[in-house]
């Protein structure tokens, strides 16, 4: 983080402290396992369980962002293993955005009256957030939208137009099913916008191929229901043809597919293993599949 802006360094260090305490200190007000069990935050904020909302908002107030940097810190705290390249990449994304647009700095300034006085400063807060959103609405992230929405309720600031434009922008610029699925709960407020989400999902499906889906799952260490259904929908013959193709990443992709439980891929390996001693050796030594 040597070359990161001070505000980003502070944000990351604050989150490291929060995640460490929430994982390791039983007296800390937020338990990390409980927080992670809540699932996607957009579902929490649009849900009806106040206890879950309060837990999530308490975590945010104490430094949790739920971003890609959060994932890296959680992995480090839980396993003592740090993927320094992913950590640096996630941090750089935060830092680059702040250098270009100063989102966290401007958002902090908009919030300033909230923490400076118990006086009736609703009008000033409304003015601050309108000015901020007029310029930077499309640059904020999902969790920052949630932060703004919470205070907007308290000061009676209507965010509907901002949210509509933000949702359209997010759909246009999302290229993964995971990102699109995280937006779905927010579309409950704008059902007329659902067709643009469905259209984007269909366009992503048309571009899918087995290798790309498996590589994406490897990189993100997760996969969407759409990606699993796509893989599971292929026949044994499809996978036999795919396995015959030469690819330097085939071992890792096959391991990923097997870990996901793609049964037709496993059966394809078995049938190929029955065709030659070399294939039988590959199946057993590489993937622990013994046909004998």
C-alpha cells in the first residue's frame, strides 16, 4: 500500500482491524461468521429482518466494506495465507478510483454535518447529497449506494431517479452473472427495468463457452447458478470432444469442473480412460478417477 492515498490506506487498515476483531474477539459487537452468513448485502437492505440490517450497518460503521479487498483480508485472517497479488490488485482498484474521482473524500464531506452536530441540519445534508449524486451517482458502488440510502431515509431525500440511472449504468457495465445477480433485489423497486437486466443476462449466456466459464470460476473461486447450469447442460460427448482439445490450463479447468460436481465431465473422463492405458493413467494420476 506504499503508494496508496492516505484515505485508502486508512480505509484498508480500518477494515483489517475490524475483520480481525470480528473474527477473533468474542466480546466484539459484530461476529464475522454471523455477518458473512447474511449473504449478499443488497438482499439484506431490501429484506424485512431488522436484526440483519442492524448487524450489517453496524459492520459498515466499524469499517467493513464487503468489497474485493474484504475478501482478501478475510482469507488472510481465516487461513493465515495471503494472496499478495490479489490483495494489491483489489487495493489498486480502490486507490485508482479515489485518485480519479475522490469518491470517499467527497462522500465524507457530504456526511460532515451528520457527525458535527445534533442540530436540525436535514436541509444541508440534502443539499450535500444532491450535489454529490448529481455528479458522482454513476461512480459509486453497491455498498456506497446502501450507505447513502440509509441516511436518505432519515432526511427524506428521494433517491428514486438516482437509483434508476445507477441501475441502468450497472447493468450496462456488468459482465458477470454474479454482478447481475447481486442487483436483482434492487429491481423490486423498479420492475419496469427488469427487461434490461434479463436482456443482459441472455447476452452473457450467448457468449459462454466451457473453457471460459471454468477459468472464471477458478479466478473468482465461485460461480453463479447460470454458469453451473450451463456446464451441467453439456453432454458426455460434448465433454469428450472438449477434453481432446489441447489447452495448457486443461488440468486446472478439469479439476474446477469436478469440484463443482459436473457429472457429465466425470463420465467423459471415465469413457476416455477406457479407450487407452495412457488415458486411464491420466484419469487416475491427475484426477483420482480409477476405472478398475
